[in-house]
């Protein structure tokens, strides 16, 4: 932790974020209620909310003067949310409450190298941002692979065989906007916590199953990154001593048994070839005992991993995403195993539900990284990503 104190301008910047956070969780509210909740003086709240109203980030609802209700003006800014998946990049313009206004995407060509992916992304980002009628807060990228959030680098992108991709720096230089890059599932956890159904949750875990298996954890209302930014890599926790070799270099990782390719591989061994066009859809639609047993096994293995995470982090809410978990059979197996195998007191349960954002969870997650770092929960590290334009005059000196 850096030894950096809070001078007047930094204090003002943090208090401003506190007011926005208060409105995000509890709004609409009157100024006097914000003052009571934040324990800031009424004069301070009057000044801060006056600035936020001028910037347009906050709107005044019913009533006048001191009795007026204030709330987040969700369409005052847009965020470009980006999801770098294993084979595809998705982009969307997202508002301040997670609403998706416009989306697009392109395929990743592993042979063309990371430079081509970055330049395609810049072209598409410019095209999307030019469509927005309101200013942009920044660009948030959630990426698969091993991501270093502080530098914005994708340290390893195994799906294309790339290493050390300087995504954050390239985007920041070309787009001249604040850019936040982090692990995709961490963004999804942020989305559920900031603008999803669990916006009041101080502790939450997101589990995503796609080509990989990942999780993101919110502890005490904050995204948990760990010492090297690789916290909650649930897909690479050890489930057996040996087993197939994983891209991370280890053997016996959870991902090698419960990712979509792993489940499909086992299904083809047991059941024979699946539909070429959509093998997962084919498997999920089958009603025979062997197919259902295989899916239930995958759910139970994921449920054990969730139980371990629940015990480690003491979370009671788990949100899931990805197509495999769209199956009720798989989700029920996860839920019942997690509840049977967790360290719970009598009457306690682990609540598991699907994401509020459906298949848009990756892009909303990217946008949520910007909302988290630059708007609602700024902290000293946030300066590295740049500030939203509207807050530029509040930059600490
Ligand atoms: Zn691994």
C-alpha cells in the first residue's frame, strides 16, 4: 500500500464518489438523508450535489430545494464495455445502471497476432463511441486468460497462444479515454454488485463456465484481486493429483473437468459424436440417462468447488453465468452440492442464481470495471487508469 495521504482535492473527489455510491445503493434520496448516511455536513452535501447536478451525473426528481429527491442520472454518460472472450471480442455501449444500448463484436484470428486484435478493437471502439450522444466515462475491458489489472496487460491468453499483450496501454493511447482492464469474471462480479440484483451485497461470488472456468469475488463491497491480481482463480484449483495437463502448466485443475470443452470431450467419449454445429446445445437438449448423468456430474464437481470457495471467503450469495449453467439440471446439481458440502450453520443457505444480464454479462462486466474504479469506488490505484473527464477538475494536486 502506498503512503499517500488525502489532501483537500483528493478528499473532495472521494466524498463525491461516496455521494454517488450512496445514491446508487439507496437512491432516490433527499440531501438531508445523504448527509445523515455519509456523515458529511449538509453544507458539504449541498456543494457536492450542486456540482454533480451541473455535471449531469445526478438528476433531481420530485420536489424542490431541500425536499427534492436526487438520483443517479443513468443515461448521462456511456461506458464502452468490452469482453475479450477466447475466440471473440464483444463490445457494447452501456449506461450507468448497466443498460446495454448498442452492441457489436468480431472474431479473434490467433494467426494474425495480438496487434491485429488490438487494432480491430480500436477501430470498432471508435465507431461505437462516435454513435453515443453523451460523453463517455471510459472503456472497461474484461478479458479471459491471465490478466494483470494494475498494468492492463493480458499476461497470458492461452486460446491464441499470446503472452504479454499490452491492451490497456494501447487502448489508452489511441482512444484518449480512461481504460480499465481486468479479468472478465471479476468484471461480471462487479456488474452484479454495482448494477445487478445484488447491489446491496457486501460479499458475493460470480462463477462463470465457458471455454474456461473462472470466478470473481466481492468482499466487504470491494473486488478482491489478491497479491498478484489472480485471486479466486477457481478453474485452476486442484481437484486431483494428476490428470490432464492444463494451459496453466498444472495438472488436475477444475477447468480440465468442468469447462465446456472438457464436458463435451467426455460426452463424445461416452455418447459418440454430438451435433457439429452446436454440440453443447445438442448435449443440453438430450433426455437420456447417460447424458443427464454426465451433466449432473459436471454440476456436482462445480458445486464442490463452490462449497470450497464459500468456506474460504464466507460468501452466501453466488451468481452464475455461461451456457452450461443455463441448464436447470446443472444449476440444481451445483446448488444442492454447494449447500450440502459447505460449512453452514443450521438454517443458513448458499443462494445461487443466474446472472441478471444473460449473455450480455461480459460486456456489462467490462463497463462495471469502469463504474467501480472511476466512479463509485475510486481509490489511490485508480489514478493509473486516468479519470473520467467530468472529474478532471477534481484531480488531486
Ligand atoms: Zn490450470
